[in-house]
C-alpha cells in the first residue's frame, strides 16, 4: 500500500512515455490496455490513500489516450475518455468545480464522435453521465445550468428507451 503514492504516478508516466515510444503499435496497444486495466483497478481500490488511487486512475487514462486515438481505436478511445470523465467526477484532489468541468469536457468530447447509430450503448451511457455531471456542476449561472439539465433530462427519456431496446 505504501507504494501507491505520488512517486508511482511519476514513475508510471515516465515509464509509459519511454516504453510506448519504443515499441510497435501492436505492443503499444497491448501495453495501453494493461495500463488502463491496472489503473482502473487501483482507482477503485478501497484501501490506502483513496485520493492517490484516483490520481493513478486519471494518469493511466491520460497515458492510454496517447495510444487510443479515435481514428485508430474508436471503441477504446470512447471507453477510456468516459473512464477519465468518471474519474474527474469523483476526484478528491484539486478544485471540485474544475474537476467537474473537466468531466463535462471529457463527456462532450465523446459525444462529438460517439453517435447513437454507431455506438448506441456508449452514446446512451455518456448522455446519462453528462446529465449527472451537469446536475452536479458548480460553475455557471443557475439559469444556464437549469437549461442544460432540462435539455439533457428531456433527452434522457430517449436514452432510457434506447438502453431498453439495446437490452432486448
């Protein structure tokens, strides 16, 4: 547990930068998958310093997004971008308002490329997460927040129906 610290974040970032630049694209993909899986598990780990665990999760996602570009690995880019947004939503360190803005930005980035037709489950999940992020938003005036939440909540009915249809 004492090795899950800020030093691990720096070492992971430095190691990944070095290794990922020196291997072929297939190996880089496999390493990025392992980094995402490991950092996701650490992020959810209930022991030790929870804030550090979440930072490791964020670092792992950021590293992987250097490999998982939308054009090359669209499904993994969407999933990793959503994981990064979720991590920012639950982040302990930093400014709470800024973390929520980062989460909203990540979800919006996903929705720029993730259409209902191409990725129905991911689209629905991202829309749902964005509704939650807007409802938890701290910045912006109340009227703007209410407008965005209302618009997204009205689309939530469509999302719920889409998810229902997908489960059939």
